[in-house]
């Protein structure tokens, strides 16, 4: 069994609020309103908070929901990060919910990766489309396919208890992009491949938190794995959310058993 590897200290802070709560920060107003939310920091405050983390050698994680929040964080990181060189800290934008094309490209250029709250789309996609943002902007939610195309290594998360901890449901949503409310596909051009979706909940997720000794079953890696009654790598994504787990192992030892 491999010894536990120390993970980097992370500094996490929020640049805006909740999209479904209409406090996410957008470049254009919400439907039926005259404002697009607001930032939780001034530009100076955001830069100061970011610099404080970087000065201490921390991995910086910035909560960004609206496209204006993504822009706000990116501008700060583009200005500040070059002075710190290549530290391989793998800074992230948390949620990174609504993005423009150039924002994903710019993230790749400065070495910042996204982690998507993927089941935002499953649970609230229809509401974003119909009552909160409109179809065009709603289609830019959780752009896994575009993130890969830009050269990024995205992961998926639940933001529990915002959505349930269910990685295979998140992966299914990334592939199918269907809403729970009406089973409609929200922007088919952003559907990820099965391999991309599964990497986002395994190897990419491990990489983002510097857990390079985990995320896949290989000689020399930690024996952290689950025992399931189905194989998502060899099955239709439609059924991924129904795959049940019987046990989990951490370091080769049973941590939980059904």
C-alpha cells in the first residue's frame, strides 16, 4: 500500500452567488430584470485575495457562476499569475457555469482548469432556458465538450448538498445533457463523449487535486476503487445512474460495504 500523499493547501473564495437564485454575476441581465447580479468582491479585493493565496503557495479555487464572474476571475488571474512562474498548483474555477468561447481558451493559456457542477443542467437546465436566462445563454451551461476542445482537463462535482453526490449521474448528464423537467437536450453540440465524461470524474478529478497516485487502476497507484454491478466504460450512458456500488476500498482495504 502506498503512503498517503499530502495534498496542497487550497484557498477557496466566491466571486458571485447562485444562478438559480439570480445572484450569479452575468454580462447581460436576467430575463425580466434590469440587472445581471453582482460580484462579491471589488476588483481590488479579488486581486488582493488571490495574491494572498499565491504568496503562501496555495492552490487558488475561485467560485464563478455567471459569465461576468468568470471574466472577473480571469482578468485577475491573467494579471497576477505570470509573476509566480510555473508552480504547477493547478488553480481552478469552481462551477465555471456559464462561459464564452474566449474564456475557455484563456483559461487554458494560463493553466487554470474548470470543475463543472454538471447536474446544474439536469435539475435547473429547463428553468435557465425558460425563465432565468433564455435558450441561447442556457446553452452555454457546463460546456464540457468545449472545455476539452480548448485543451482543458475538466472535472465534475456535486456541490453537495446543492445536488446529490452521484458521479455517474453527473457523467451521464455531461454526455446526454438532458433536463430532468422535460427530458430535453440543452445544446447537443456540448455533449461530451463517454470517455471524456468518465475521465472528468476519475483521472481529471484526481489530477486537479494533485492526487496523481489515484484516479485510475494502474501498477504503482493507490488501490482506491469501488466495486460496482455494472461497467460504465462498456455500457450505454443511459444506464449509468442506475449502476449500484457494493463496496469501496481505500488503500486496498474495505472502507464501506453494502
